[in-house]
C-alpha cells in the first residue's frame, strides 16, 4: 500500500460501514444512521471524527461495552424538559433520540430540552443540531467527556474538552453550523496525525506530565489544553454541569474514556436543545435577515486578499460538494484497518473507490 490517500465514494463507504455496524449487532436502521453520520462528518472535512472512529466503535459493540440494542427511555422531567437514559447505547443512536425528543417537545412548547445519561461517544454534535435545522428550528447540543484538559500550568486533567454545537437555519444553501470542542484541538486530530505520521503544533497538548509536546502519540497519552485559557476552561465546566451533573448522570472523573477503557461503557452525557422560532419570525424574514448577516461578513475587508470571511458551516458545505464529486480521502493505514475489519466480520460490501 502506498502512502497516498485512497479516495472512496461516499455511498460506497457508507454502505460498507453500515454493514460493519449491522454485523456488530445493531439494527439495520441504527447501523445505517451511524454510518451515514460518520460519512457525513467526513464529507464536512472533519476527518478526526469520521470513519476513523469506526474500528473502536465496532470493538466496543463486540465487547459489550456499548449496547447494540438499547431500550432508551425517559426517566425524569416533564413539560419542556426531560432526562432520558441511553442504556449504554452507541452515542449516535442516543444523540439522535435526544434531539428527536427535544424537537418533539419544542413543537408543543417552542423550546425542548433533553438530557441523555449513560451514553457513549456520539461523533460530531453537528449531526444532531442539523436535525433541528432541518425542521426549521435552532439546535444546540453539548456533551461531556472524560477529563482530558489541563488548566494552564496544571499537570493533571481537570475537565473534558466538552464540545458545543449550534445550528441555525438560514433557508439558503447551507445553515449556520458552529461545532467546536473546548480544547485547542480534538483528540481525534491527534489520532489522525498519528495515523499520518505527522508532528503536531506546540500548544495543542501536553505529555502525561503536563509538558508541551509535538508528538501526537505522547499527546494522545497526555492531555489537551483549553481553548482561550480560562475562558474555554469555564465553558467546559458549564457543559459538564449541564450534560452530567444536573441530569443525574456521570461527570468529571466518573466517566471512562473509550480508548483507555475499551471494554467499559463511557457513561457520557448529552444535553440537547431545540428552539422553535416560527412563532417569532417567519421563514421568509429569517432567510432575508440571515442573508444580510452573511453578506455583511462577506463584505468585511481582509488584509490578505486571498482570504475571505465565511459563515460557520460554509467551509463544510464547500468541502461536501468537492468530496461528493471526488470521494473521501482515507489514510492508507485506516483503509487497511477497515478492510481487515470487514474481512473479520465477513461483510459482503467491498471497500473500493
């Protein structure tokens, strides 16, 4: 196998990954949703959270750490706010159910808030805020993760890089879609750099003793640094409180990372909000005002004429168009890992461009 990335058509990759999940015990519906989500993340260009994660997800399904056929149910709350128990579900399934319920509640009360406990890694939160956007609503999502961030100057992790996402309908070519973790970089980007054999910039992470490093493997065994210093640190605390503490779920060190503890449920918590804006603004007015908002950004001067201002979600939209046409690039090692996994599980689908 050469060092050159292999291009795989999105529909081929999605069918292959869906069969992997189905072979690992998930229902066909859940397997297809999980595969579609992972491939969509790659189409956006967020390769650190896409099919790169498939091997560990499959491993955890086969080991029983993740429940392939969960019974997700509401366990607390009423009216506009509920808490659901994921029954150790695959995070994609739990995230889907949490946002779907939040949307359902918002249709009645204009705002729906759902906390999900006892879940696992759910990929990119934009998948779930997109669900609200597709219904003409604003979607907000967040999730806590095992502590992997050190406070500036600290030597032990104190909180997770706890992502936040916001999706806002524009009724144009693409929605406003902000999806960020609260560390300078995600753990997935360290994993991707390791797969590619690349160094990482200093300032992304530390080694296990809290010292800066440019080695992605040392960083993956170490800790991340918060975005914006104490500002990102404080936001991370907030996400942990909303996603785990107030819902009765796990928070801080009571969660388990899926790479360090591959055979144990992660006990991750999610917090999903759907906001129905149709009672305060019409679709036509929203489209016109968001278009003005976007155009104002476009007209903002840049000192580098080769650069341009873009709305959050615009880069992902452009990347999607290119990758749908040309295929999704996979590092050779990841391609080999997926092919081997398919052979192990006896898939009928063939992974080829």
